């Protein structure tokens, strides 16, 4: 299914997103095996398993927080019908995931078990659900990629340990505190909870980064930029002294006012040609007396502002009367995603939100010239993204459009194209027989070769591939028991029958 609409009259087409670009880092050459602007409905684990490795530049996820609540959008709102449960038990997770986690990242099970001991089985189930998905996200990220995980104090401390195991503590970049509101009507003997946490990790040391800035406060600007030119431009003077000793920059400078100035013993901060350029542009601040220091004018209107730190208190939650508000539970403001996307991606990069909800990440990525895809368990996300793109096109926030914007809605996982041309899966039967030493992967009994059937551990309909690692041999009885079940249900049923390895 796809939804299409064209450009509104008078819209600009100066910035059109490029098609997915091949990534050539290391030995792998990957390209996204889905079309830009695709919204998936279904379990994000199944969808991600079908995506090519190293095909995504930036991942932002705002998953359930394990808050032990059920969220739903109010009737009459644009998001009406959207709901999700945020309470977890071991019945909610595939028990086969625990073995998969141990195989892919041996450091994870002790962390998850410790959380289960200290916080209970619900937390253990939640972390199992998250860990198996974060392992897939690690596979999807390019070597230059970044992931942002949005959470709150309910599970943040445990999620930090899980992220350390999956991405490596050396790739932890920031714990961002987002102050979403300035007051909270809490009752009880505690301080108000007004902040969320966002963990930033990268795939490796070399990653995409664009420093972000916020404007100076009016009070700071008036105090710091206290001088003005004749045309009213405000400026401050800064030193031209070199912070280190630079003998090659120790020279006299004869300025346009006819006075010769000598540098600090360390030398000037630039060469004579740069000083002459500053002089021609009227950017030098001459001292009142000849013995004073020559300084440089820094103009307020040319300043980028203050570097953004890891406390974000300048992006408020969406107001109850805001046109941006959809009524969707846990909706995040566009400005929050704007900052993340601008900091950690370039135009034309691929952005993924595997818990996209009302598709705020997709809307922000679209407006900023990025390629994007989102996944959500509810089909409501596919409806909302079309509505939001159409609506946002009429506002001042969006600065570019595509020539023919089309949202693609899919509910089946893509088929990976980065694993090479695989032989027919049944040809692995001899290899599997040797690997399993002639024993059924279900009941564990030994059988002759001809009594086995090749089975997919993760079904192809759920993103599983014909790769050897996703295949197993089952005896005829176990194969009939499994049918189309997933691996966890299959193991549970065998256990109930008194069988299983």
C-alpha cells in the first residue's frame, strides 16, 4: 500500500533527497533493501531482521519504558485508536531470545539476570525484549552511525548497562538529560520528576557529528557584547594573544591608524596577512593608548551562540493547545528530533525509528532532507505520517519538499540482499547433520539422515534468511509439531510433551 501526494503550489524543489548511497567502509558494501519513506507495521524485530547490515546512519528509538501502564490516545484526537501496553512478563518475550542473546553477546545475560534479581521478573523480561532488538540495531548501523535511546529513570540504569554490552563502553558518548517540563504536580515525599534520559552511543570512533548551538540569552548578550559600531552592530573584543609560545608569530604590526603594535610574548594568534584582513574589515579594536593591547572585534550577529551541552532545558514538551499535538501517548516534540538528526547525520543519510509511534522522527527527518523509515506495531503510524507531512507542508517549519512525496506502507519484512547469493537451504542438510551429530534440534533424539527435515529457526515470513546459522534439522515428528510456530512456542510445547534438549 502506498499513499501519495504532490507538491503544494509554489513549493521549492531545490533540495531533493538522494537515493540510498552505498557504504564502502571496510569489506562490506551495503545498501538499504527498502524504499525511502517506508512505514512498516509489525514486530520491529521481524522487520529489522530482514534489513541489510550497515544500511542505516542514525537510529533514534523511544521504546516503552516498562512503566507498568497501558497507554491509549483519547477518542476524538488525531491519534485515536493508537494504544500499547507497557508492562512486561516473561510470557511476553520469546524464551529463545535468551539463548540468542547469550550467543551473540555473552556479556549480556549476567547483566539481565542481575536486573531480574534486583528489580524483578518484569524488568528481566523487558531487558530481554530490548537486548535482542538492540543487537539487530547494532548490525544495521553503519561504521559511522549513531544511536540515541530515549528512556526514563524506570529502566535507564539497566538500559545503560545493556547498551554498554551491545555497543561497548568505549562508544558511549553522552547521557543527555532532557528537561521536558519545568513543574510537576506530584504528591508525596519526593522531588518532582521532570526529566527524561537519552543515551547516545556510536558504532565506532569515527562517526558523523555536527556541533549544535543555541542562541545567547538576552541578558548574556547585553552583558558580553556591550560595544556598538555606528551602524548599531553589537560586539565584544577578544584577545589576539596566542595561547602557546609561537616564535614565528612574534612580529610587530603597523596598523591602519599608523601605530605599530607589539604582540604578547607568546606571539599573535594569526599571521600578518590575517591581521591586515581584519584591519581592512574594521574588525580591529585599537586601545586608547599606545601601550594597550590590540584586540579583535567579535560581532553578536555572527556568533553561533553557545555550544549545546548534555542538559537540554530549552525544548519544552508539546503544549495542550499546540498545533503539533496529536493526542498520541508519549509524543515527542519535533525540535527534539531536529537537534538529534542535525547533530548526527548529513543530508541524504538514512534515519531509522524502530518504535516510531506517531512518526515524529520521520517527519523531522523528511523536513531536514534525510532518507527515512519507521516501524511500529500499530498501523496508526502509517496514517499519521501522511497526515503530518501534508499538514507540515503548509507551515513555515518545512523548508524543502520532494517532487513527489509518497509514503509506502508495508507489513512484510524485506528480504536481505547483502548476504550474497545463498544456495538452496536444503543443500545444507549434510552440514547440519554433522553439526548436530545426528540429533534432532527439537527432541534431541538420534535419527538416520533420511528422517530429518531442514527447518528455519526464524521463519522467512518473519525476516529469517536461508543462511546456515538460521537452519536446523528436525525429525519428522518434531517438524510436524512445530509447523509454523516460532522457536519459543515450539520449545514450550515440546517441554509439555516431556521432550526437548
